[in-house]
C-alpha cells in the first residue's frame, strides 16, 4: 500500500488470471493493499472467482483506490465484492478517486459484478472504469450507483466508463450528479428523480453476426447495441434493489452469464 498521506489513503489491488495447460484458471497474482483486500472463492469448472473485501471504511475524501485486473488468453475470471462500497466524507478536503482498469485477452471471459457504490451525504467521489477487450474476448460488466443512504441527501458522484474492443473505442460516457454537479442531473433527461443508476456492458463475439436490437426492459431500462460485438444496458430506478432487478432482467434477455 502506498499508505496514508496528507491527502488521504492510496491503495492498489492487482489481479492476474491465466489459464494453465489443463484449461483451469490460475491466479498467479492476487495482491490487495490496506482497504482493498482480495479473497479467492470457490469457482465453477475452469473459472476462478475473486471477492473484493473492504477492510476499511471509504473511500473517504482525498483517498485514491485502484483495482487492476488482467484476464489472460482462455482464462475465465469472475470478480464480485462482499458488500456495497460507501463513499463517505473525510478529514481531508477534495474528492476521493476510485479507478478500475480491466483487460480481457483473446479467448478470455471476465465477469465484473461488484455490489453497488453508495454516495453518502457530504462525500465527493470520482469513479473511472477503463476496459480493454481483445477481439475474441467476452465480458459482462455491471456498475450500480446509489445517491445517498436511506433518508439522506446524496453526495457528489462523477462516474466515467470507457470500453475498447480490439483497440476500438465503443463507449465513453460520463455522469455527474449530486450537489455541485451540472444543472439538470435530477431532471427528466438524466435521472428523472430516481436515486439509483446503473449499466451493464456485455461483449460477445456472436453479437457481430446478430446485433442486439434496441428495446425497453420495463420502466427506466433500455438495452441497445454498441459498435462491434457489444451491448449496453442503461437503467434508473427509485432504489438499488429495483435497479438490480432491472439489470438482471436485461442480462437474462442477453443470455445471462456463462456457467
């Protein structure tokens, strides 16, 4: 861990998944620091599973957390988290940062399915997720954000998601909401008064031959194709539970996770 500085805590977690000669996925590198603890859990078949366990509160103001994962050729990795991540105000001024960088090689499969991120009152958090998928890679990535805990005002949250497939940028979107965010974030064109927002990115080579059609999935949830072998599900909901239900329903329409 980089440790505690005058600007907060800096920590990085690293995951490397590689397939062995028998086709099973090994984890030659599984390193967590400070508040980012990693635990291997029982997988299914050739898949490896990793749980991200928050060992401390946060991120707090001024903290900078990073998670980096590489899924090598023909490996299968599923990453989840033990509980929701709660962004909280801290002693240090300024926003906290949470960065995720995921690389998926040719023939590899990755499922990135953390629990929601909650922006508690008074917090300021910037989340950046960068994903690189090779031409023959597969991906299911879920992001869920909830503005405030029950009965409280939201914190400030800025979230950016970028996805490249075979080196081509297919998605680059940013959402900023909460106190101090550009006007209109709570209006009908963005969250429409809802407190939970999320998205799924699904990458599968077969989508090149059979692109996903645009369709609504209940109220506040839309499924649409991306350039290349990918689909995007965007959803808003009154709370995290109904957001998860909407994203699960959309994923089921896409065939669900494999295995």
